[in-house]
C-alpha cells in the first residue's frame, strides 16, 4: 500500500512543495464496548496551490479525514503537517492559532451568524485577530463585491437565498487569505445552477489567490474538476487520481466513477 501511494505522489507537480501531508493516520472512536476504526493508515500529500477532492460513500471517513487535515481533531497515531507545522503534535490553542492564520472553511449548511449582516459575518475572522476595523471592513466589502454581493452588505442571512449565503461563506473563508481552504459538501444544499456558480467561484479564487482547495463531496462532476482525487472506501484510500492518472492501492476494489 505504501509503495502505491509513494508512486502516486511522484506524479504530483514536483515544482511546488506539499502544503498538506498525512503520514500513517489512524482514527477510531468508541462505539459501545468496541472500537470503530474510521480511518486506517492514511497517507497522501497535496501540492501547494492545487485542488483536491476527497470522495467516497457515506461512512467512508471523509468528514473525519477533513477534520484531521484542518486541525479540528487529532489522530490516534500518525502525523498531519499543514504548511510545515505538525498539527498532530499541538494542543488545541496552538491548532486554533494555525487555523485562524492559515485555514479557511466552507460548510454545507453555511454556518453564518444569524444576528450579523453579510458584511459583519465576513469580517469576523480578521476581527478575531485584531487590527484596524476600517481596513477589515474595506477588505470584506471587496470580497463580497468579488462574489457578486455588493448590494447585499447589510442583509442578514435570513434575507439571503441559499446561494447568496454560500457566497458570503466563501468571502468569509477567503478574508484571512488562507493557505488551505477546506470545503465540506459546499454545493450540497444548492440547486444545480447555483451550485455551478459556487463551484466556479471556488476554482476562480483557487487560481487567483493560489489557495489550496480541499473539497469533500459526493458530486463526482465536481470531483473531476479537481487536479487530485482521493477516494476512500471503509476508512482506507482505495484510489488516487492526478488528472487522468489512476493509482489503485492494496487489494481494495476500484470504485467506478
């Protein structure tokens, strides 16, 4: 299995260093009187500035893996390195500091604060850092304008459509200029047309800002737009794709696209 993964990693863009590295990651949870092994011996690299989709059936460990990559959780064993920092060796405060400085999040259910306007929601991550309120507001307005919401600055989430709420969430995720943007089913609650618009925004910002994009999705059309795909099956990596190149690992059966 390690040989196959090592081969797949050699196919990445060697001119750029990895921004995210996972080494022999295992994660389990207590389930009654037994242990539920959610992730087993997970290893991969994601190259800086690229896009990667994590796919697989429900229960395959996708969301757990995303949480480990982002430092929201820690593995039972193995190492997670984000932009050179070993997340798995940090305490919660240290991981929170890394997340605030280097990580952006987009969730399926948007997770906007209902009592704040669109502009105020976008400003929150930088306000937590401190700094000039005028500068933060100016940057938030620029980002909301770039996602087509210049006329929605003072609207509350309840006054926005689902697609507009997700655009606010995208602007909020990019305001701290993250090294990596993690998106968990970013189009899952949107209709097809709005989902296409949100996808286009994500990939445009990925290219313009050189922010590494890591997406958990059930949408194979979205996954195929990414430069790298990691397919999970029962907590293990079943396949990796780089462009059109497929690497199958171990004896895990190939899952059709």
